[in-house]
């Protein structure tokens, strides 16, 4: 994710504009975000104590957005909303993996812990906004091209409308996003208040 961050900064400095920066980090984004599927297995096997369901939802939604939307609908790759979720993901993951690394070394700076449980307050809505806007921008092109849709009649007697599916995906954010967001706020209160109490006892 640091590679992606550096790629974004270098591309911005070279172009002097933040428009269409997606192309400068497209390959590493696909590689690292797809590699995050391993995190679901890590949770399932107990290597990491996180929830399998929450981790699976977050990882799969990102992989879906990376491949089934941004990669598949070329027209949205120039949209600024793509940069919105890419920047949010990148900052979030750099902080998260720094948190894990320092925790494994038994030397976790308070600043890293604070950033891990605080910056999501802005980054999470920013990322979700970018994701939703990107899916919304893809809708007209999906409808026009019939991308991934299966129409009747066919020998399997089965139909699938990818356009409608994307709308349902967007609607699914309504009940799921608040649950995840308030779960993270609860975790923040628990972790940071415990840290403050520990500091006072010292």
C-alpha cells in the first residue's frame, strides 16, 4: 500500500493534476487488493482474531469494486470518485498494517494506535462515498452494454441483470455501513479509553 501511495504522489507531481491518477497505480492496486483475500483465511484459521464475517464483507466488497466495476467498466476509470476510494483505502491500510507490525514487535506507539482508531471516522465515509459514486457512474455504461447480464431465453432458463444487481449492491450499503461504522466507534472507545486508564495508572 505504500507502493500505491508513492505511485499516487509521483503521478500527481509529474502531471500537476489529480485527475486520472488511477492509471498510475492500477496494477499494484489490483495485485494488493486481490491479495487481501488471504485475510479472510487468516481470520477463519484464527491467525488473526478479527471477525470472519466483517472481514469477508469488507475485503470482498473491495475486490468486487476493483475488478467487477472499475476494471470492467473502463469509462469510470477517469472519474475522480475512483481516486476518492483509492486514497481512503491506501491511508487506511498503511495505518492498519503499521499497527499490526508494531503490535507484533511489542512496541506500539500511541500515535499509530490513535490513528488506527480515529482516522477511520473520516476515511471510512470517504471510501464508501467513492465506492458508491463509482458504482453509480458505471450504471449507464452497464445498462448500455449489457455487461455480465444474461437474458432469456437460454438453455439454462436463467436470467441475470447486472445493472439491477449493482443497484442492489448500492442499497445494501444502507443497512451495512452504519453497523460497521458504529462497531468501529465502539472499538475506538474501548481501546483508547483502556489506553488512557493504563496511562493514568502508571
